[in-house]
C-alpha cells in the first residue's frame, strides 16, 4: 500500500506545518513556498515520504536562450526548487546546499511542461545526499542532477 501524496495542497500543508514549528522555535519568518518557487510557476505533483518529491514546471519564454531552449541556470533552479522543499520535508529543519551538479542531456524547449523528481540517496547525521531527474511530458530524460545538503541545528 502506497502512502504517496498526490495533492499539491496537502504537500504544501506538510511543508508549512514543519516550517511553522521552526518559526515557533525561533527560526524567524519563513516564506513557504519561497518567491523563487512561485516565480518559476512550480507545482507540487507528488510526495512519497522519506523517498521522493516530484515538482512540475512550465518552461517559460523568459527562461529561454535566443534559440528557444531553457537556459542551464533555470534547469538548475528547477532542480534546486525541488531539492529545497524535499530537504525540508526530510530534515524537518532548515538546510543549505553544499554542492549541486547538473548534467544536461536534451534541450528543454519553450512551452514544454517538465517534471523534476528528487530522490533521497543517503542521510547522514547532519547531511542529505539526493539525486534528481528532469523529464518532459513524454517521459524523455532531459537532465540529471546530484546534490548534498547540510542540515542546520535549530
């Protein structure tokens, strides 16, 4: 039996509940979701607790280079906008990227809808290792990524 959550509002409420408890412990006001997530018009698609988070993104014209393909920095931002919420759901506290690598496999065209899946690879005492894949609506692999994050003590 799967406990995967496929309702975007439920995923957002989980994030807000976790971050709300941090605010009560003195972490300051946290904007959930952050402006960078909203700016990319990201949408939570599914969350498999402790395993994976899927976020979708429209490829907007202002994110593309002159050839009409999503610029690499925006592809990286899509991964980062998936890793960030996933890390908060896992750690239940603030995290920060230590590093992030992206491998670009296929061009990402303007007007496409893409999805990024982030998966937990390993969890240490104070760090998380994750891997991600970006796919188009037809399921073709567009890019892959890996990241390591540090979990802060609060």
